């Protein structure tokens, strides 16, 4: 943003910034905005945004990339529990570079640093963000754009579910449905890095062999369709220990089939409901198998642990896994910011069948 540097030159020389410069400066920033809930293709509009100089404890960030998550779509539709005040800019995560630094923030950050926002619901679908220095985290250059842009939701969700609900040791088994989702892909890779064995359930589809090979390449030990799960003997044969943890983002019959394979005293964590069918728990699972059922929402965890040691240790470990190539970005497609409707349309039409992330590209 050369315009901001030129403005500083005017001010340093004790001269007034020309009005035509201010107009040009304001026109360089843009954002996606919605003033009412509804169909994202109808209510989200691209509008000009105002650029402001950072205060002492602030940094001005030029966005590089920001993903379009299903939760973002649900928020715009008014269906998500988290509802920002309207009018609102969508977007819950992203990556950018610092282009201006406040005086006090310069002790920790410099122009050109690549950073991610740490707070939720900041509205990352815009070309620039002005944030307090305590709300951003500097990233190593080795972290790729798609990895960085999608760091704070799905990898963190996978990490916390694997860490917080069972005392898992190398060799233990985890079963999950929706394994081709962005979160599921992270679960597979973290399990591989931690020495856990993953059984991954996906819906049948025409390209099922291609999908299985993709997930196996990520580190999945077994990939089964819902139908194959009902007839497999992985656990009865002793080939695998019964799972100590099940991760459920589908619900309905799929989740019921997964929980039937859990070991006594194990836990199922539900973090989504893609089938829109309720989770039915057999009485015997509670009484005789002593199974436990928990829910998880990353937004709540982040709010409750914003500055906690656990959070920054988690981010540090995930970043280390990314720089060592243990954790890849999910399957994704970069879409230019001006073509935002294509990203919205593709995400709306996923219907839970394609584990591809659509990422707005601001560069």
C-alpha cells in the first residue's frame, strides 16, 4: 500500500494531505458486507471500505487470503448460533501481511510480517483489517498461504478433540465420520503425527476409490464407506483395538454405527450435524458400555481460552507440524476476491460431499 507511505511523507513534512489523495486512499480498501440475513448470493455485496492509520497499539493488515467456511454461510443465513451485529463483514479466519505498525506495536511487529487474527468473527472478507497487536499472531514464512488462512478453525478443532476427550496413547484407535471434510483431513494427519490409528468413514460416491487414496496418502489407516462399516470385522478380528474416541460431524444412522464399535468407557464427541438427523443413543450403550457423549464448539473454546497457555501451545505445535510438512492444508481452490460469488456458490453447493475448501485470494 504505497498510498499510506506517501501520506506519511506529507505528514512528516508538515503538509496537509490533499483531499484527492484521501479519496484515492479510501477507495483502495474494499469489503464484503451484508445488512440482512438471507441467501449469501443475494445479501452479500462488495463495497468500498475506509482505511485508517493504526493507533499506538494497533497494526494495519492487508489480507492475503481468507476461507469461505460452511459456518460463514450459516452465519450469513442467520442459522448459526453466533450472530454478529448487522451490518457485518463475514469471515472468521484468514492470513495477511502487516503494512503499517503503531508506535507501541513496533516492539513486536514490523511491516511485512505475515500474521493471522486470533479473535473470532472479525470479518476477514475484506482487503484490510485494523487490529490490536494482542489480536494477531506472527507466522513463520515457511507456513504456506492456504495453511495459514485455515489455521484457527479446523486444525484447532481436530487438535482439541483429539487432546481433550480421551487419554490417547500411540497405537490407540480413533474412528470418525465425515473424514473427507476439512476437519477430518486434519484429524487424519494429527493422528498420524501422534502415532494414533484412524478409521475414517465417508459417504459412497462415484469417485470413492480416488477419495480413499487421497485420504490414505494423508495418513489414514483405513477408509470405509458407511456400508462397509456395517459389515467390516476390523475390530472383531483383533486387527485393530476398539476405538477409544469417536468424532461425529454427521449424526443419524452414521453416528449410531460408529458408536457401536467403541470400546467400553469411551467417548463420542459431536461437533457437527451434516445429515441433519438427530443423534440416537441406545440405552445399552449408556448402561452396559458406559459410553460418554460430549459436544464441542471451537468458537466457545477459543472464547474461554483466548490467552491461555493451552491455546498458544496448541498453535505452536500446529505451526511446527505445518513447517515440518506433517500437516498439509485441506484440499482447496483459490478464488479471486472479485469472484467472491463463485466461492459462495461452490460452498453452498457442497452438501457435505466434497472436502474442498474455497479460499478468497486477495493478491
